[in-house]
C-alpha cells in the first residue's frame, strides 16, 4: 500500500502545505475576506480535465483542512488510479471562503503530483513484461523531493536512493579523483567498506564494457551502465551475469525505454519523471446549489 | 534590469537554497566525503545540452557558494539570454568535494527556471507586434512562486498579482456568493473601495459579453475575459473601449496565443508557463585537467 | 465586519502570542507554579479603567487560551466599541495558575491596541462630515504592524499600503535619484507601468503646487500632498480636480486635522496613530468568590 | 556602560531586526528596486526633530547594515545622551536603495526606544536627591521587552525582574489563593525557600500597613507597597526599617513621583515608561549632494 | 509536587520530543511502514531492568503520543519513585507501528533522566540528617538542561541557578579580571548592586579561608567554598556564621559527600549528577497477546 | 580521516552550538557583562584532568567562536588521540568575557564526546585481534545522535545504521506482527525487496539457532544474533558460514566483549557507548598572565 507518510512525516507535510498556503495568501485574501461571509457554505468537485493517473489528492485534502478546519474532503478514487477526463476525484464541502482560499494551492499540488504519476505510468507500461523496474533520480523539484518520489510510486515506479547519504554511488568524477589520488577501485571500495556502516550498499558507474571486470572485482552491489546502447547493455548484462544488480541510465525516453528494458537490465532510471512531467489538468467545479 | 532580489530577499533565497542542499545531502555525502580529499581542487563548466533561454544561474551560483564557500562561480551569459546547445553558461572552480555536493541541486534549480524562461520566450515571440503582454498565473510550484515569477520575467514575460493579498479579483464563484447574499456587483465594488486601502485595484471576471456593462459600471480597473474565442475577445475589447484594462485567459496555447493577442487584449495569462514547462537540459562537465 | 484574520493569519497570530507568553514566562512562573495548585479554579473580569475604544480583546482571549487551554474567555463588547471607565469587557474563568500566567500579556496586547483604536476614533470624529478618510502609516511597532493596522480599523480609520511591496510611492528622495539619472517623472512612470504587474497603483509625493502638473501628466493614481497648509491643500485639490486621489500628510494633529480635512482631500495619513498612542488603561479584576 | 547586548544576544537582535525589515519590505520595494540603480550612492543624517534622550541608535545602525551590508553607519552621540531638536545623531552613507529600504524600520526602532528613554529621564530627574530608583515593569510591548528595558536603562532608570521566572513576586491574587488553600504566608515562603534555588529572592505585595508584620516575619527580601499615599508609604518605610527593600507602585505619574520618592522608598516602578511613552520625533535627512 | 512544566514549557517540550522523533525516524521507518499494517493494535509494558529512581516517564508518554496520537500511555508509578528491577512503570496500547516508532526515543529519554534521578537519590541519601542540600550544576547535556534539572529534583535534589542570567557568581577568573582593573571586591559588588535589578543575588567563590572576610564585607548572599577539605569547610562555616549561605563544590563523590555535608555547609553542588550518571536500564516488553 | 562534517552539516552544527550557548546564557551573563570590560584579553588552556581519548575539540572551538568571533582557538591534539592526565588539548585566546561565556558549553560538549570516545576505545582494545568491529546503537542522547556517532568513530569504533530510514531491521516484534498477518519471513523479505529501493539492505534478528535457516533462505544481508552466549554465537557463525554478515548484541560489557568477539561474529553493537559513558574530566585553566 503506497502511503505518503512513508515518504514525509505528517508534521513535515503540514509544514510544507502551510507554507504553500501562506505563499499564496500573502497578506490575506482581499477579495473573499470582504465579499464572502464566514458562514456561507458551499461545495465543489475536484475533477480531471484530461486522462491520467492521480496522485496527491491526500495532499489536496490537507490543504483544504489547513485552509479551514471545518472543510470536509472526501476522496473518491485511490492514489495511483487511472482516471478518465471529467472524472470526479474528490468532493469538498464547507465554508466557501476557506474553500476558495485553498483551491489554487490544492490544485497546484495535485496537478504536479498527478503529472508525475501519469508520466511514470507510461514508462512502466512501456517496459511491462521485462524484468526492468522504472526508478526516479535526484532530478527533483527543490523542496518537493519526498512528495515527488511518492508520486513516482503512485504511478507504479520504484525509487532510487533518496539522497547522497543513502547509499554510495561512485561516478566518473569520483573515479577521476581516485586516479589523481593514485588509488584503484578495488582499494577504494575496500576503504569504504571498512569505514561505512555494514548496512550501506555501493553502486559504481561504468560507461564502457571494459570497466566492468574491475567493478565486479571491487565488489559493487549495483553497476550503473551509463549512456549505453541496447546492444551494449545486453553485453554488459551477460558479462555481469547476476553478480551485481544492473541499472541503465541516460538517453531514456518513452521511445527508447522498451528497447533498453529488453536488454535485461534490472533497473532503468528516468530523470524526466520528475523534471519534465507536464501537470495533469485538474480543476475545481463549484456546485451551483449548496 | 531583471533582478531576482526584487522577487525574493537574499536571506529567503539563501534559506531556500540551503534547504534544497540539505534535502539532497541527507546524512552526508557517503561517497565523496570518504573518497575525495577536502583539498582536491577541480573545475567544471555549466553547459546547455539543448537550445533555450537561461534563468536561475545566479541561484546555481549560490548553491555552489553554500555547498563550499571556497568555490568560485563565474557566470558567462546574462539571465534571459537565448543560448545554443552546448553553450558554456558558467564556470565553477574550487574544492571538488563541494563541487560534487552542489552539482545536482544547482542544476535542478537552473533547469527548472530555464525551462520556464524558455517556454515564456516562445509565448512572447508568438505575440510580438501586438499590444498583448504575456503574464503568469498563481499556478506555480508550491514554495517556488517567487523564483518562477522571476523566471517568467527573464523569459520576457510580465507578472500577474503575486498572491491573494495583492489585488482584488472577483471571479465567478465570488459572483455566485454575492448573488446568494442578494448584493449586486456595483454595490460590492463600492463596499470594497470603502474598506480597502486606496492603493488596491480591482479586476472582475466575465465569461459572457453581456456581463461587461455591469462590470464597467461597477468601475473595475481590469476585466478578465475568460475562455472566450478570439471573436468574442475582439467584441469585448471594442465594447470596453479603454475604460478598463483587458485580460484574456483560458484555452491559451502556443497554437492559439497569436489569434488571442490579435483581438487587442492588453494581457494574456498562461498557466502552462509555470506548471508544465519541461526542464531545459543543462549539465555540468568536469574539466579533465584541473 | 472588521476581523483580525484579514490582517494576520491565525497561525501567525498564534506564533506572535505564543512568543509573547514565552517572553513573559522566562524559565517558568516561579511564584504561581509553586503556590497555586493546578486545579484551583478562579475567574476574573477584564475591565477598562478609563474611557476609550477597545480593540484586541480577541487577542487577549487567545493569550489566555494559549496560557491554559482550559480557560474560558467570554467577550462582552464588540471590537471597536466605545466603552465607559469601569466597563466589563470580558470574563475569563478557569485554572487560576494559567489565568495569572496570561494576565500580563493579555493586558499588554489589549491596552496597546485599544490605545491605538481610541486615538484613531478621536481623529475620525474630528473629520466627520468631510470626505476625508483617516489612514495609518508605516510608522508602526516593529513586529506588530498587522495588529496595529487592524486596531486603526477598529477605531474607524482606514489603512494605507501595508509595506513597500504593496504599491508604488515615489517620494522626494526617489525624485532626486531620478534627477541624478537624468530621467523625468513621465518616463519613470512609464517604465514602472511597463515592468510592474497591471494591478499595481502609483502614488507620487509633491510638496509644492507647481509639481502637480507633471505628476498628473505622468498619470499618478494618487498624489501625496506633503506638509502643505490647508490653503495650499485646497488649491491642490482644485487643480487636481478628481484626476487623481489626494492624500495629505505632515503636521497632522488633533488640533489641525479638521482644517486639513476641510480642504477637500480624500485621505489624511497620521503617524501618531501607531507611534504615539498612549495605552488605554485596562485591568483584570479577580473575582473574590469563585 | 550600558550595552544592549547585555539585554539581548546579538543573534536574537539580528533576528528581530531582520523580521522588522521583512515586515516592512513585503514582496520587495516596488518603487526603489525599479527606479534607483543598485550603484547609486547617497548619504543621510539621522536627526532629532524635538528634544529628548536618545536610545536605540545602535539598533538603527543594525537595520541599515542588514538592509545593505555596504551601508556605513556612524553614530555621533552616545546612547542615553540628551539631545537638542535638530541635533545630528548619526550619518548613513552608501547605496541609496538600501538606505531607503532601511529608513522606516530604523526610525521606527529609534523613535520608540528614544521615546522610552526620554520619559524615563523625566522620571529620574523628578526623584533626584532621594534614595529612590525608577524601575520598569512587565507592561512592555510584546516582543520588544528586552529592548525596552534597555531603553529604560539608557534613560537613567533601573530594571525590575525581567519575567515570571526571574524572581518570586507574591501578589494579592496569590495571597487569595493561599487563603483558599488554608496556608499562611510564613509557611508559603518557607515552602518556596525549600523548593527554589538558593539564588532566588522573594518580593511580597501589601496594600495595607497591617499586612507588613506578617510579611516581615515570612522573610520577604522586598516588600511591594501598592497604591499607597505618600503618608502611608512613609509609615511603611519606618515600620520596615531596613529589614527588607521597599518598592512603591500604583498611581505613579510625573506629578506624583517626587512625593512618592520623598517617602523614603527604595524603588518606584512605573508602567508608563514602556506602555505610554510617545515616540521621540526623529527623521532622516537625505543629503542633497552625495 | 514536582512538575516538568515548571522547567520547560509544554510547547518547548513538544518541540524537543518531536525533534528527537525526527532524528530517529530519518526518512521513515523502512521496516515497520511496510511490514506492519496501520491498523494492527498491540500493547507493551515499560519496565525497569534494574533498581533505580524513575524520572521522565511523562516525557516517554509524550513521545508515544507524538509518534501516534492514537496510542494510550498509562503511567503506573510517580515521578521520583524508587523502583525494583522488573517493575512495570507504564503501559502503552495502540497501533503497533507507532508504538515501535516511538519505542527507542521514549526509552532514550526515560533511561537518561532516570539515571540522573537515581544518582541524585544516592547523593541525597548520603547526606540525610545534615542541613546540606544536594544541587546540580551547569555541567548538563547541551539541549537538555531543563529536563536534567527536573530529573535532579525528581531524585530529591535541588537546583542551582539555571544559567548565567539567573544570578551573579563571581569566580576566580572574575576576581583576576577585577585585579587587572584595579578594583576591589567591595567596590565591584557595590557596582553590581547599583546596576542590577534589586531581585538579583550575588554568590562569590573563595578557595582560601583568608578570602572570606572581604567577601562578607562585600555583602555576598552566598559564598562558594571551592575544593576545600571538610576541615576547611567546617572552619569556613564557623567564620561565616550565618551571615551568608555556604556552598561546597569540588571533589564531591559518593564517598566524600557525607564528610562534606557534616561540615555544616548549606549546599553541595555535584557536576556528576548530570554529566556522568549511567542510564537506568529500562526496556519495553511487547505483550504476546493483544 | 574522521571528520564531524561527515556526520552533521556545518550549519546544523552551528545551530546546535548556538542553541547550547543560548541555553546557558539565559538573559545574559549578569556577572561578566558588568565586571569584565569588553576589551580585556586573556588566554586559557583546555586540559584533561584524567586519561582518555579526546573527541569534540572542534565543537569546543566552534563554541568559543560563536561566543565571540574574536576568540582564537588552537587545537594541539588530533581528534581520537589518547591523552595523559593534564595534557594540554587546546589554547583559547581573546576577549575574556567571551572566553568565560563559552567555557561551560565548550567543556560540556568536549567532556561528553570524549567520554564516549574513551569508552569506545576500551571496547575496541578489548576485541583487538578478532574480526569483530565495535558499533554503536540508536541508544543515543536525544538531539546529539550525529555527534555521538562521530565520537564513537573517534574512539575507533564503527557505526550502525543511523536511524529507522537507513536500513531494514526486522526484529522480534516485527516477526510477531508478521505471524499475526499470517505471512512468513521469506514472503515478507520478498515484498520488501520489491517495494524498497535496490540500495537498501535487510538485517534480521534471531534469538535462537533454529531461526537461522529461514533467515538465510529469506536472504538477509545481516543476521542479528541477540542475547546469545559465546558458544551459541560460535555455532551461529558456523551455520551462517559467510552467507550473511553476523552481528552480536545484548549482554555486552567490557568483561564479556572479548569472549563474544572470539566467537567470530563480524559486528558487536554496544548501547553503553552512548548511554552510559561517564564524562571525561576536562577543564579550562586560565593563564595568570595574559
């Protein structure tokens, strides 16, 4: 069961949402505060305007709750559900002033997270039937990483390490630095294993097949195969032969991902999931009758 | 001269950047902290990988400065400049460990803001020769509104009100609420003018031409013409005849915007500028020699 | 209906009040914590000791609620009401320890805000029958601006812009700077109109009648007439003739304000409302019987 | 030597000043940001407009420093100095934009604190030649207590306890509570002495002379003589005869304070010092030449 | 009645506990979040594993409440109670996931505070029958001083001043500084009495008997007798003869404390209470049946 | 090279230290602020008073720097060095007032961290010659976990996972919960592997030898052998035979640890390192001459 609280604590989520409301409110809602009495009740439907996979409705609900604790938010579809255009996702009912105050922020969260889930679901569908899992990267929106990784999961993807302190990834720049220090990969990994907690895993990037042997000797848990063609990936997977997990990255698009997955890699990481997903169009339709 | 400090104070910007670094760092950079000596020096180029308008390089520079205050960041192109693929935008030089620590966060900011500037520039180009200004909306990323509005400016756009406390906007939901209170628009605007500071302006939304007369009578400063066809817009502009500013919104895309602008409206607001701009591809190339 | 939440969000208000309680509590109430059992119940009346207009009773109520959530606060007069000496404004009932802990802070807020409302009401009364509205300035207590502007409204005044980001005000120092840049007022205002959101208004200060023509040509929304005599003000109002709003400032006192208002200006701004209002004497009388 | 850092830490002071600047800045200085180039240099004099004792110039200096770190602030008179109308207190020189940005906040602090110092100095002068020290109370502006107590010192006064955790003060409400518990004052003080650190002193309020004997028996360090006439105070001082310090409070004004002091009390506490001091009029005069 | 809220406000305590939970949670409980359904209910006993005096159970209860507000925490023994090994101190019942999430943090608080209470109780027992009170020092864990001083009280000790702003303590380094300024102790104390609030007490350190006469002349409220033998302490107590309180410090251990107390000093301060108390072993036993 | 910034960011460390200074300073240093002129210079030596391994001198240096930025701190021994009683660890020189203000907090940090390093070094020495690494646990001081884990490293130990989000640890309570769900360990681990990032490792606790086979089948990376005798541990190590890492916990003391290590386990975790290490006695000796 996907649950956003596995990604961000309730209190951190509240802070994020409260900050977003403050950002949108500024010095107060000049329009509604004066025109709409505090006791005027209304209701509205959160509704898709195009097809997609929804995520972040719970966040939207929290927005309304923080905008006015008297607002009732009822969610009609599960996180991660694929929805039709015009489908009703949730209903909000309560003081109209708070409802209007929360509207924009609630939609801003839901649109973005649903956009990510929708794009992820397209990648996941494209690799169905292969062993590959689609995972995210650290190319996320500053401040929203936890939420965006949650949205990737809602779309059927899996997550890569969350941050630099989660796992070791030795990339080309690190290898260059090791070369300048005159230290080989085998020694470097041995040093890391000695220094780090026994719970930490090590992933090493290669961009040529001839690097694989040393990486295996060093004892990497995962080998990142960067910017390789499907043919190179297939050769790499064969050479590694289960002695380490394999991850493909670079040049991944909805067009190329199936071929990449067919190479037999375990993991495909896709930056676009979080940095270039267009928002899913979601709107709020006020009920004409209360 | 566009300047991000007109949008966000230096201290708020530092907080945002520091929080983004913390988010990416987690419990410390397990890889670089152990493999790369603190005194190993390197340099790198920030470079586009596709064409676009850049914004947020100053933010990227601040990221590096906060990652390690010894890092030198030199920006080679102005904010808002249109760049070729492969163009060098900036150089960073200093301790390699800090450079790697800042890399991802710096690019995350620059890619997103440049993506917004690039899309904005396309809209602005599409309406060139008309009187219309392209403006943003409140459909921004939670937590990043100030920055994103800055990026719109860097792309040649202009800004709408920043938040609910900036100016009055009376939309359909407010009109419905007024109807339930039995109060007409003329009276409502009079009440607002009496209560609010004399510096506040009032914008009122209409979605039918027959609403315009009452809005003019009420004395709106700006009339928001929502979801109208170019022909309707043209009729509206004629009817209003300079007695209020005119803004078009709804159904605006790169395909439709020129026709909308040709109707003679003063302002066109575009949500996609901030909610659906794909990231501009920007990378960091480490120098092989120090 | 005047409502403090139109000036400051509930959460910001709570923070302000909680900080004030912490400031007064220090390391704990050495006296009451040890002498007064947690379950000793009492009640008290908040009462004026001199005549005035009350404001901030709701803030006082919040103080008591944060001092001990079991305290009941019942407000007997509306915000903005004119009260007799000795009038009971509110009753507090509940744990005596919390009641004593909140007493000083609650009164500190209520006395100050009521002091402002009282002085404002005197200015408003002095201009009754003219078209002039009495407004506040930015000469407020650091940290309490939102509350103090609310108190001005409670006293029957209106508000000027809240801060530097609310509206443009071009004062003498800006004019001097423009002169050094070799730019005229007409061009400067045109630049501002091009750069700023269309929702922003522009006010320009003059201290001589011969400056008015250029300011009108530049298209100011409001003209600030600084340190003028009533005769000069009258001449200015005539010359402007409704083409811009008019505001008088400088040399305004309870003695001079009626004459200033008689000149026909729309707005009179008074710094003393917030920087020199003496506290209204308000006390807390403990009931001898519980 | 009076030093504000004995009242508030440098970092807390910076936070307070930064928050005040943010409060006044809002979303940025719309006027100066666009009209005044970042490199335009100017200077200005901080000057009294009426006579008084100045305090808080250092705070004003910090405001300018935080508004723009390139601003130079030179203070010409010492904190606590008595000044003539029109006297130059300080000079500020540097970027004009930052100078304008800091102006209002700097003056707001300096005017308020100087107002307090000025009123305090009047009280101190009124009791010159007696043994009485003028002290403040907890009737301070929420959020500014430390600063305001500093201003009282700058005006020649002394301070009472800062907050509820500083020292024990047993007032009438505590006595009433003790009565309801069936505990006498002697026993109550004994309990307090047993429970509290040996460094804590105890002050007890009386409003009748016949209460003094018990308070002395209980061993109060200070006796607060509340709302007594000068004659009663004199009798109380005689009866106490140096066995405890004596403090007078209630009904203290510039008219009554000399008579109160003549009674021989050690301490006179005055709420008006902080809750009703009018601002000292201080302005900023821009130099016409740079 | 000892009450932790006399040492730290409820909100500060919540912040401390919430921060501790965040520190332990990191990016979420990878194990329980996935393995334990949100609605699985369980219960557990908080139980000593060795004998000691308990303190901080209320803090542990708050930990569980903040870990999951549905958890019920029932405390079975009073703060400050002496407990047997294996004694049940409290029961927790509710969602198992939250229970596991709070377990470690709750025990970390309870073990540390109970360790302090246990050691304090041993010192207090060792001086029973003398006039000496055992008090703590400022040698506390950074961030936890308020709690640790509470634990000392729970163990039967008393508290010294909480921090540098609580009371004056003139130590050898201050005396050396005075010597360099050419100022004697009598003058220094007179200066302090003139400058400081009348509520502040003064303690002066001596490490030789021949210093006592001057300290008494200066009028110290308390004399700190540092690193003296019991014989020296006895001589000091005789010489001081009730004209000031006496405090012994230095070289205090469970072995030496009785002899020190027998010298007749009023106060014995012990750094080890807070800097070297071993944790009391407390565990959480899950019920096998729900 | 051990470096505290691998455990806690510079900014987080500054916040921690600044908060500790604030905690100790209260409302200002009443004694030194008045007695010691701001320009009085002094110097002091940080010195051990008993033998031990030092850690946290850098933190002490930061304390002095934040107490007064003019203070110079020179460290004479490396973190992790074994020191004699009376050895000079560092010198501080600069304004005496700041030096006194920082003294207690600097020592509080250094004493605690050095106490942990000293105890760790004793455990590490006791297992020398075996394959076992001594690691810490989550039984740390709330708020100081990062620092304390650093101190363990300074003492020659290694670290376990930092928090619940670092790695999976399936303990007896989780197994009980799985039993209630009717899910076996093999299935549970498969579920976790499917859901979690590929970088996460899994450790499973057993307290009987007959549980090991299932744990190996499930594919644990590490097996936690809880509360086993050395003989049982040896049997477990043999059975596991390198197919997983082995960790011993429970009943570990300086007396038992050598025998435990001799069993051949890879890791021994010791709660006492952080919850019961007595402070190392470290003092500050002021120079008699400047």
